[in-house]
């Protein structure tokens, strides 16, 4: 499922303001209760959030869209979609979560359908490790298959399991949870696949529990583990990846049956195949070639637009000595693509000055090169300056947006002499730039994490987590959001956030923000459980942060689990739980331009918790004042205006007013009189609701 936010008009949306944590010193942070100062109304806050979400989505698309394979090109973990018994499945960035309206188990068991099995067998390229795994399954109930990520291990394991028993299922862990085999009911004659590649520390524990708890003599389990794994629990098979040429040829024959390649095209494709290693990349190439053949266009032109050749071109451009500041401009646009010319050019000059200062051998005052023309820079990076409208200056855009990610990778990996300066420049740029710049910088750092997570953790994430500045927490969260866009890092990001939730307050603040992304959408129970622990145990300091993150997570597929969690906060969370639930629910009740993906709450089927959550938001007080002063206005504008046409509104509103008592009953009568006096509600609705209050 896409996590795109609703559309928002840029001219009408206010600029997002940082409504998060106040700065606090490391000595004070775990002892001092603090609350952010909020000057915006909830509607203004949500409008600003919507604008930020849109920009974040666009930024991620620029960095990752070209690398997201179409359905069917990744290994089988990326192809499990929406067929699970006893629940609704929603997909977020290729991860799966099951929404059954209650806390979920640590893993879901997904059985391959007949179509899945047919497709796997039709496209399979057999390997020695597949044959060895099949032979071993005759005598071993549990087998480990070791190898690097994204090399076809899952396909090999599923093929071996299907050859053994003709039925196979994938056991999919949720978020950062550690699978517990005692929760599973494994069926006789069935084969199961469990992926523990991202959690090497849990391999021995989970496989030992599997042997003790679940693997009967009549079923088989293959566990995927990192390469070089050795185990005393079960035999280990070292995976040998399928030949890239064979994978490409098999899929091309299926996608373009009967097509023949000219010798020169085949030679070009052989060079392209040698540049990649993952089977899913071969599948993607085969699909592109098939489409090119069917369209009657040039294979060479198609290849010119692919990563391998574009990377080579960027490397050649970086070797050019003119324009002098071209390379700095390339670095700047790789990070700030799509921002105003003044910001992109200013950042390029800042990087040039930083490099000049670092590498100058003498101490003479030597300024960076002056009087270079912008058109030279634009031509160097294949970009254009687009007018942004009257008085709006110009925006710098790459003619091929996918180049931004390639430039960033080449500069980071192939230019080690400037890496330290690049790190310092990014830290400075993120700390001093606009919120638009922070989004680009945070996501660029997240992209770097997909190349080397450990270095990014050390040079960026830990620095930001030691900061006292709120914008640095946002930068770290943006970096983690972007890193999780790479499916091979999604689980690692979950594990990282799990550690941060248990860390210092700054780390907690980062984790809350990071969960407001595809990371939280892929495991909402994990995110909501983390939010609950912070809301109930850390005073009021995180309530606003959590409320805003929950607003991001709200979707059709997540609505039930969110409402259930918030209702639990009200019922057994004490004053802190009621306060946190009121703040979060108010943001759900003030949606931004509802879309099919994010419908108005009143458009959903009546949820048993809606009445509880509305009553809490309308009555929750702190020091004699409502925690959400806008709650009654939201009830009017977002619900009562739709009383006649929406059944959910009628059912929920009647219960709200019929259950009003004491102070809240007086408040309800006051607002009803006010709304009637202002002609906001018709007379018949006024008398109907007033009567419900008097009866309560």
C-alpha cells in the first residue's frame, strides 16, 4: 500500500512549524518534564503536516523510485501480497502487516497459492544448493540456508520445500519482533520458510525453539540465515546464487516469447548483466528488454537510462576539471534537487569553501573561484532552472531526477578524499537550512545509509541523537525513514528504533518521528506499543509528538488497530493515557483533504471505540481546562454537519450526547445553544440532541 499523503495545495498550505520537543540538556532530559509550546490550531497543524508529508514523499520518490522494482521482480519476500486468512492485509513499502483489530502475533504465516507455485516453478533457475536442500529435507526436519541478502535464497528454499511436500508457507516476522515458534501451528506435510538474515543474533534461539516446540516429523522448515553462519542446532547449506545470465534468459523467454536479439544487442546486454548480482535485478532487466522489443525501440537507448551506464557517466563528469565549481554544484543538486536556485547554489559555494579550507596547503587568503556562470553548472549536471512564478525565483531541477541518487552514490563511494568534508557539510546544511532543506538532507543521509549503515550511524545518527536541537531529531528520523525504503534494510531500521525507544529522551524523540513513515506503517502494532509506553511513563513531554505520528499512520488498513490502541489508553492508561488519546484522536478527527486511502473517520463503518474516544476528547481536562479546546468545534465541523447523510455520524453522535453527564452535560448544552444561536445546526437536530442530554 502506498503511504502517499493526501493532496495539498502549496499556495494555501502554511509552512510546517516544528511543534516538537523543546531543547533540553542531556543532564536534564530524563528528569525534567516539558511540553512543547503549541501556537497553531489542530487544523493548521494538520495542514502543515500534510504539506510536509507531500514533500517527504516526493523527496523519497526522487531518491528511490527508479530502484523500486515492479511487482514480481524481487525475491519472493517482495512478492507476497494480500492473501491471508482471518484478517485484512495492507502492504507498506513491500512489508506486510495483518490488521485484525487487535494486537498481532510476532509473525504471520502466509501460504503460497496455486498461482504463486505455478509462477515459481515456471521461472525457476535450479541451483546446486536447491538440490542439496531437497535431499537433506528427506532426513532433516530443520535446515538452515546461508548466503548474502538478495541472492535468491528464498526462491531456492521454497522450490526445495515444494518438491518435498507440494505445499509451502512463508513465516513473516513483524517489524523488529523476534519470532516465537510456540505461537505457530505447523501442519503435517507442509514446508515452511523463515527469514532470519537480518537478525543473526536470534538464529540460535529461534532455531532451538523451533526444534523444541514446533517441527514435527511430518513437516519441514528452512531458515534463511546470513552467510558464514554455523550452527549446532541444524545443518547449514551454503547457498550458491543462480547464474545471472540464466535468470535473465529464462525471464526474457517468458516475457518476450520468440523474440531474438541481434548479436550487438546481446553483447551490450551481457555487459549490463555483469554489472549486477541480484536475481531480481536480472528479472527487472528482462522486463525492460521485453518492453523495449515490443515497442520496437533501441536496446542501447534503453540501457543508457539504466543505473550502470548512468553511474559511469557521472564518474566521467566528475573527472572533468571545468567548470571549477561544477563538482560542488553536482554534490549540492544531488542533495537539494528541486529546491530554489539560491539554496542549491549557496550550498555548492559553502561546500567549495569547506573543501578549499581543508585542502589549502598554504595559509594565504585564496577565495573560491568567482564569476562562474550558472548555465555552465546546469549544463555540467544536465539540469535546468525553472521559473517558480512571479517573484518566486527559479527552481533547480535535474532533467533526469533519478540522477540525484546516482550522483550521491558515486560522490560518496568514489571520492573518499572529500568524505569528511561532505559529512561536515551535510551536518551544517541540515542544521542551518530551511525545513525543505532538512527533508532533502535527512533523506540524502538515509540514502547513504543504504550504502553503509554503520558509517551513517556513527557520523550522523549518533551525532544528531546527542544534540539538544529539535531539528536534529527530525533529521535523524528522516534519515531512518529513507534507509527503510530499501527493503533489505527495513528490518534493521526496526531493530534500530527498538533500541532507541529504550534509550535517552533524544533517541526516543527520534524514534517517534521515524515511526511516522513507512516504517510505522509496516508494523503499526510495534509503533503503537512504543508510543503507549512513552505516553504512560514519560509524563506529557512526548504526547504532542506521538499524536502527530499517529495522525501520519492513519490509513484505511490501520484505522482499526489505531482506534483499539487509543481506546485501551483511555480505559487503562490513567490520566496520561486519556490525555495522550485525546490529543491523538483530535488529529484523526481533523483530517486533511480525505482521500480513499485516508478517509474521514465518519466514512468508516462504526467502530466500537469511536464513542469512547470522542467522549474522552470532549471531556479530558488538565488543571480545569480541556486538553483539546478545539474538540467541540471539531465535533461540529467534522461530524454534526454530516449528521443527516452519514449513518456512522448519527449513530456515534447520538451516543455521545446520550451519555453526557455532569460537567460534560453542561458543556454539551452550552455548545448546542451556541451552535443553534449561530445557525450552525438546524432546529430539529438541536432539539433532538438536547433531549438526549437531558435524558442522560
